[in-house]
C-alpha cells in the first residue's frame, strides 16, 4: 500500500449505516465471547479430569489459568483487529484486477497447518450456511465504501471474525490440542449464532435505506435464472420460420426498401442470445467465485466465435450437467494420461471430442476457460516440478476430479487455504525428489499419490470434511517418511562432521609441525619425537578442545620450548627437567607406548648432558648427538585423517553474487545437478560441514550422492550445472505463473 493509500484509509470516515453495523457487531460479539469464556473453565477442567497422564492434565490446567488471566487482552486484541478491518474498507481496489498480494506462499509448519485447517473448516461451514445473507450484505457494504467487499474482507463475515480471533490469541503460548479446543469453543459459542446477526444486519441496513429493494432483485434474478431456457416457439412461428428458409430471395425492390418480417427473426434470436450471455456473465461471479469472474473479464472469455443463430442451435453445457458428464470421463482420462508420453493433448481436447460425438452441446465461456486454465496449470507443475514420468502421470490424473471440485465449489480458486489446494501443494512437494523410475506400488509416498486421484473421484466434490481428512492422512504419511529419512541424514551429517573435524585437526597438526621443523637441521630424535609422539598430543588436544583452547596452545608452547633448548645444545638439568616432565605427562595422557616414551626421554636427557658418542648412539638406534643431524624436508605423522580432502576447488573465478547464492542454500533445499555427461539428478542439501564449507547432498532416501565445497557449488551455480528448485506452495506459484502468461498472451494479441 502506498503512502497515499494509507493516508486515505486513515482519513476514511465510516458512513452512518456502517457505524451502526459496527456497533451492533461489537455488542453481539461481546455477548458471545462472554458466553465462550464462561465455558472455558468447565471445558478444560473436564478435559484435565479425563486426561490419560499427568502431562496432559497439567497442560489443560495451565491453559485454563493462562486464558483466565489473558481474557481482557484477548478481547482487546480481538476488537482491535475487527475495528481495523472496518477502517480498511476505505481502501479502493480495482474490481477488474486480481489481488497481487503473495497470499499463501509462506512456508507453513505442520502444527500451523492444523490450526489453519480448523479455522478454514469453521469459515467454510458458516459461509455455506449464510451464503444468501453474506451475498446481500457484501452488496450493501460495497455500495457504501470504495472497496469491493467480498467474503474475504467483510468485517462482519466469518473469515474476518475467525482471523481476528486467531490473531487475538496468537500471543498465548498454547499447545496445539489446547488451541483446537479453544477454536471449537469459539465455533460453538460465537460462529453458530452468526446467521441471526447477518439476517438482522441486512434488515437494519435495508431500513436505513441501503439498497432496500435488494432482496426483491435477488429473488427476481433467481427466478429469471430458472426460466433462462427460452420456451419452444408456437407451431405457427415454427412453420413461418421454415417457410422463410424455403422461400426464394426477395426482389431487388424489396431488398432496397424496408426489411421483411422474416429478415427480423434472426435479429430477435441474436438479441435473445445476447441477453442470455449477459445474464450468464452476471451469474458467473456467484457460480465460480471472484477469481474466475475477474479472470474472465481480463481474458474476455465468451462464446468461441459462434454467431447468435449457432448459439441457439447448440446448447451450452454448464453447471451440474458438466460435472456429471466430466465424472463419466474419469476412466477415459486416466487411460489417456497413462498412454501418452507428453502433454500435447489435455482434458479440454477430451471433453471437446466427447461433446462433438454427442453433437448437440458445446463447452464455452467460463467453463471452457476453466478447463484450459487447469490444463495449463497441471502441465506447468509437471514441467517445472516433477521429474519422474510415472508420478507426473499420476499427478495429471488429478486434473479431472479437481475440475469437478472447481465446478461445484466456488471457493477453490478464491481461498488459498482450500484443503484441495493444500493437498495439491503437498503432493507436488512430495514428488519433487523422484527422478528415476519408481516402483509406485513399492514406495509408500508414490503409492499414496497414486491413490489420491481414486479417492477424490469417489468423493462428493463439495465434501470439505472428506477433503480435509484426505489432506491430513497424506501429510501424516509424508511426515513419517520424512522423519525416517531425517534420521539417516542426521547420521550422515554426524559422520561427515566427525570426518571433517579429524581432517581439520590433522591439517592443523601438520601445519604447526612443518612451520617449526621444515628446512631445519635437527637431531634425529627430535624428528622422531615430532612425527611419532608429539603429533598425537597436538591432534587429541585439537580434536577435544579446539583450535582456540589453552590445551592446544599449551602443547605448541612445549614444542617450541623443546626446539629452543635443542638449538642451545647442552643445558642445566634444572632448566630441562620441567620440560621433560610436561612431555612425559602429556604422552601418558594420550597413552603413548611406555617403552618408546622411555627411549625418547632418555635420549633427550643424554643429549642435553652431552653424554653419548656418535658410535654409541648408532648402537642404541638413537640420534642424540648434533653430529648425527638430518635436514627435515617432510614429516610422516602417524595420526588419523586426510588433509587433502579439505582442499577447495579453486579452478576458475567465481562472482561474489554466486557465492552469496551458495550461502543462501539452506538445509532441506532441493537442487537439480547436471553432470558432465548431461545427466540430471535431483538432490537435497542435508547440511553444510563447517568450518571447511562442504555441502553434503542426498537423495530422497537420505543416501549421500554428492559433496561439494562452497566454491564448487558457487561455480556450478554460475555455469548452471546446479539449479535450485522451489519446494513450497508449488501449485500456488504455478497458478500465478499461468495467469500471468495468459494475461500477457491476451495483451499481445
């Protein structure tokens, strides 16, 4: 909203009838909320009394006390949101344009989803029960304010009231079972009585002069819709029309003069056809919802090039007749989807072919546009999301039952929280990781996706309870599979992290030792001490305590002190003894071999006393004399790890933006990789191992398929060998894309 829009909303003054309605709804809801809060204690006390364990009992008692303490705040927040919804009616919205708000695209957790489903079921039930009253009230409110009032923004409608209550209790730390009980109480004590208020609200607005004849006009429209089919012409008119078709053309004089009565007959038919078309346009908004009505206006869906006389000859199929006919095509559609390997033919072609064989009906107007929209939508989801041909076919089979649902339920496209739309989003997200041929019968998720089409076909299109249950069952199955895979991914990441930690410690030890001895000439016992003994002390201190710990730096200081004493040659026993004592204790802590430790420490003592000759040193196998020194080029450390595995890919330059894109990949993100052989595979990011920045990718079963360092991931993003995939709200995103393409195509032509 722009600053001007915000200012206009802030300065908007509610008309007097709307102020009266606001006062009435406040009084009504205050009374109902009091009844609800009076029931809270008894309800939660009974639940606590019937609880299976102490944890549940405590949960209900705590919730009862919290709601009692927060009652005033809940009421204040509730009426604050409700008042704001009244004021927002001052915002103008172009009724010809669909909303551009990115609704429904947020990531929703499972507990949030259950809350949304509970509220949505409440809203749907009341909306269906009060549909005539809400339609009349929307029309009356729209006549008084700049905004187009719909079910979504009607401040006394079920959606706004339920959303206001949800926001009012959002600050409470309530468990999901408690919230669901609270929502049920709100439904029973508040929403059940809403119809009585809506009836009263319409009557009061009518008495105050707000469209007082609306009810009569609505009844007249219903009656005219029932009588929409024109009566058969009388026999004499039919014979006259037949004679007109068989009579010869008029003379030139007649043609130059006034038209004959017969020539006016087609005009009357065309006018009748135009009147019926206009009536259909008015009814489409109520029949198919606001979204399709607006889309029809934008894309000018109408008769497909047929003249008025042709329209009279061919009956347009619509409504319940189309739902029934489509239901009979389920088997044909399933066979067609399974047989063809591409999307060259869609449901629209199947329906057209069926109607052409019938010969007396046709698909036109909004119905034709709806089928075309679903064809494009499912094709787009399959092309952009589903990489497995078998699951793509299973998903495409859902198009026909979804068409039945959209024809029967006008809220399918209008409500982003519709259970069928959420089911499609969940199916698309669950299908994203399948890239190889999958055994549909053997994979539980693939089997569930395959069974959804059959279950939807056997349900009534408008049964929201069955749809919600189907959605919850599918989410539960997918969640079980995700938890199983998550355990495997966690084990894999723990192993990768441990390996990386070992490699990093190995690299740090070698670096410290080489910085101090490489290129120097040292006694052999010092080299043996470094690569056989002290490297283990350094390694374990780094592994246990880290690179910033005192243990790590202390062991480095001991090494530096020893090298300093070796460089000085002979030294007093009082100076050497503390260093040797520390070395002994450290080697004992790492369980170094006692015999080898004795030889090393004995050689050190003799070296600092200068007691060993070169011949004796050779006989003992110990180099304790400066005469038997060696130049150190490398060390062969006897510690675990592979420091070479830490090296990052450094070939080629990487733009900073692609490094940022690599860093933006989060755990659980799906990507599509293209190998050098042009084979594509889909992987999920299981996690990033720090501090090296190694990305671990797994398949849908949780098995590792690739590991790449940060630079390599950025380079693959830059060369498009790695492409991130969207994984949330895939059907909603596809719907936005299809509508945008259709509107753009319409503007071009």
